[in-house]
């Protein structure tokens, strides 16, 4: 068996073990949080009782911390190694509205805050450098976002910087190994829902994740206009510098990005690339990006996205090396595979370097994509660093607007294979625009391909520097 195929098989087997029954912590004993004094009435704070149950189980070498039906009002709690954190049917973990109930910013060196985003480094559930942890339902974890995003009169903060105070990531899992999150509902996070930072061997399976978002106007149809969601920065799952991660069979509807891959390793004790990530069999919906790849100054590579249904979304796939001027290096992005996707969105993809002045993007494949879009979007390299080895294969889409469907500029190694795009009835014919594209192979594309002149490419560079 070739080495590459053998590695893929071994990784798939490891993921199956992790997500299956053997991935759950072997529970020697069950610790019912009610036995430790949890009231479960949604009024009394149960933080101390929950933490005592976790600590007792950990001191015994591990076990199941069990939540029977009820509402558990709590501040920050800390998961520990060999713990099976089990929210049973009807169990509702509700975040406290009191900032005093949360961890301090300096809880660990990997933690951070952002004044611009009103993210203060507090978290509901923390798992810091632990091993063999399972967090499962069918119960619910509720971030109680209205307590932080609305004032006493029920008026929402007009911008993210005007949120007076809110916790940061609801689940904060840092440099931990053998982590399983499954069969659970995560709702109303006031910021990102799950943050996996510097972890290895992680499975997120059969999770329902939602953040509060602006209702869709039925008059605009199934797609959504380019407007922000109600929960500023309300992401679903953020995977940053993690290895061997599987996200499967999840339902994610968020106000910001559904799933992101990041390469921001600066605060990690043991920096690593973000690699060998698989996302499959998920439904995604957001007024922002369904899948976002980028951020940081590290490396993102070997990721596969397959069998996705994307709807009521602005951009299906966003690949941007660097979003800000903080560090000009940017993140290297390579070997990103996208297969078997249905879309109903504004734009298929936005791919560019952004402010990443030294990074490289190469090895992007999009295949077997069907559905409805407004436009295809753009793929834009730079004159000195073209994006390399891009394949668009078996693309069959209906475009709601005629004219230019997709712009591809500064690409080295481009294959268009069986790309079929049909405009809405009454719309003008569609075409693709290429500029400074080398090693270009086209097979079976129904739309006209127009080539930009050197002068037009230079003008395009001047207008789109980032």
C-alpha cells in the first residue's frame, strides 16, 4: 500500500475510534452533580457543585460527571483528564450573566482578549492541557447571549465594540488531546461557540450549534443579503493549530463563520500547523462565511471538506491568508480539498492573500459542486506570488446574475474541467475572466472565458491591493 494511502487509512481508522464508543472516557464511576449540591433550578448558582463533582471524579482517576434534567446556572468550569461530562436528556447548562463568575484573563498563557471585539477572555467551559475528555449530550449548553448583547430595555448593542462586557469563546479547549464533543446542543454563545486551540485527536460529532442571527427576510428568497448577524463574531467551530480533527454530522447556523481553520500559533506552548482536518456530512448556514480558511502566521494544510449542504449564506468558501495588517507574514495554505457540496448562497468563494505579504496559497481543489449562487466570486493571487495549482472540476451551478461569473487573476496551474454555469432566465450570458493565468487547461466549460490585457491586470492590482 502506498505511504500516502496508508496514512489516510490509518487516520480514518483513528478518527472512527475517537468518534465511536472507544473515544468516550472509560467511566469507572458516575458522579451526579445533584449529589454535590447542584440545585438545577436556574436560579441558584451551581458552579461550585459542578466543579466539585469534576474534581472528585478526576481525583479518583476519572469517571462520568452526570447532569440529570434541570437548568444549571453556572460560571466558568474546568474540565479535567479522563472525565466524561454527560448532560443527560433535559439537562440545560446556562451561563451566568454575572462577569464575576468567570475566569480571569490570565487563566492560562494561551488566553487572549480583544478590545475591538469586546472579547474579554472569559469562558464558560475550559479544558486546559487535558487528555481523554468527552463532552456529550443530548443536553444543552446555553451561552445566554442576550444577557450580554442587549441592554435592560432589550436594545441590542449597535456594534461589537459597544458591547459593554461579554465572555469570549464558550468552549475553550487548549492544547488538549483525545477530545470528543458529541450528541449535544450548543446555543446562544455570545462569541465563538467552540475554540479548539493547539489540540490533537479531536472529534466533534452530531452537534447542533447556533448563535443568534438576524432573521432572513422571506422576500429575498433562500439566499441572504450581505448584512451582519445579531451576535457579533458568533462563530460555530474555530480550529486553530490543531492536528487530526474530525467534524461530522453537525448542524451549524451562526451569525458569523460556521467553521474556520486558523494558523495563529503565537500563544501556544507547543506551536504546530493546523493539519489533517476533515469536515463532512454537515449543514451550514450563515450571513457570513460557511467555511473560512486563514488567519495567523503559521500553516494550514491537508484539510478536506465533503458532503456539505450550505444555504442562506453569503460566501460558501473564504480562503484568505491574512485579514489584518498586524503581521504581514500571513498563513501558508495548501492542500485544501472540497468535494460533494450543494450550495444556495450569494458567492461561491472569495480567495486571496489579503494582507499576507509573504505567505503562499497552493493546491486548492473544488469538485462536484451543485446549486444556486449569485456569482462565483473571485480567486486573486499577486503578481509576485500567484496562487498555484487550482482545480475546478464538475461544477454545475445556476447563477442569479448574468455577466461576469468568476474572476481568476494571478494563478499558476489552473484546471477547469466540466464547469457548467447557467444564468437565470432573462439574464445576460455568463463568462469567466482570467488575468495573468499560466499553465491553464480548460476541458468542457460552457461559459465563455475572457482574457484580461496586461494593462487591465495592472489596473486590477491597483484597485485590489489586499
